[in-house]
C-alpha cells in the first residue's frame, strides 16, 4: 500500500515514481538519497511518531534544554534526513529549469512551486525553504494518510463480509469486469463512496473522533448511558452515508477528516481522489481473503498512536485476481 501511494504522489509532486513493485529504488531514483521503500517508510514512521509524542520540555520550559527523553535529538536527526531527501529533488528540478531555459515547461508540483518562489509579484514569497516544506508535506502526508486509509478500509471490509459483497456487486454492476475504474466512474459508485467516508470517520487521518454527547438518558446493548455522557461512535456502518449529502469539505460537522476553515488540509482533494481510486481498483481487481485458518474475529484492529493512527500490526491477506488476465499486463 505504501509503495503504491508513494509512487502515485511522487509522480504528481516530483514527476517520477521512486520505487519499483518490490519497493527498491527504480531507475528514475537510483542516485537518490533513499535506497528503498523500507528505508523511506522508517523515516516516515519516525517523523509521524515524533509529531505525536508528549515532550516534557514543551510543558516545563526550563527542562527543554536537557532533552530528557531524547525527542529533540531525534527530531533534529530525522529533520536533516528529510532535508537531504527533498534537497536532492529540488536541485534536480532547478538544474532542468536552468538547462531548458526559455523552453522550460512545468511538469509537476515542484516545478510549479519553484515558479511561484521566483515570481516577485506573488503576494507571499515562499523561497526555497517554502518549496521544500510544501514538497515534504505533500509527500509525507499524502503517502501515509492515503495508504493507511486504504488499509483500514480493507481491514473493516474483511471484518464484515456482507459489506464487502455489497461493494463488489456495485462495482461489477456499474463498471463490469472488462476494464479498470476511472475517476469519472466514482460518482456512479455511492456505496463505495460511503465506505470511504465511513473509514475516514472511524479511522481519521488525525486521531481521535470528534466526541459526541448524549442528549438524553439511553440504553445501548445493555448499558445505561446517562444524559451528558461523552461518547465515541465506533461501529463501521457505511449505510449512514448512503443517500446523504454529507461530504468531507469541512461544511458538515458529522465528518471532518481534513479539518475545516482556513486551516483545513490544503491537499484534501488530491488525497481523497487517491484513496477513492486506489480502493476502488483494489476491490475491483482482486479477491481479498484472510490467511487460511484465520477467522475474521482474529483480525486485530489495534492502532499505533502518533500524528496519524495506523494499524499496530500490518494487514496480512491473500489476494487473487478477479478480472481478465490481459488487464494486468
């Protein structure tokens, strides 16, 4: 999942895919500062983990210089590694701009950002540091959040085979088995879209659901819930979004996976399309099942808390093609 998301994002941001199917550096990035997808994943895991830790120095300023937990030292180290990683590609783009001169045409998002950085008429001057920051945010957040959301969606579907069957029936009915799914198909797949929304509600990109408060005394599954009790709703039910006008654009407080207002995630539309298309084609193109001897009740749904909430244990599944063989060529 991470390799797929990484290559989709980097083709848009950097103009090239960085890793091959095995997770090793492809020819396009053979001279890059990261040698494998595993190495890059370790860098991302460290970055996201450190963004979610409780650093004592943040709360007791006079202890900050001691770095008692070692977090600041680790932050500086991972910051230097990511800086070198982004520098490599920014330098590549700068060299191509210099080489092509007046014939230069922007091919990806780094090209566009560098044009903005060099434009004196632009209202906000971002400079090279801004280009690097935007690039890092797009790559890291786009890769981790998208792959994690798709992995959680498949995990939830494996726990509920009836929902899995319903969405594959919709895919077969609307698209058929003669081609892959394209972006224009998405508006015709309401149940799939409901699954994406429900996954983002259950497993938001930034952890912790928006809490709910009971408006009156209630009894749920044998439990008495007094009025005023704060609750987190955690039952995976895509049907709640079928026929609903609730979207993820920050207008509906029932679903705020990307935030709202001026500080809403700027790349939400890119990330959303990637999740929708990736999940749609993975469900459409393959049969998914748990390993032999493993029951759905045995599938762990434990999370690891950080800047994002990923699965504690990687999802292990058996995957088989379900479309015509020529479509996989």
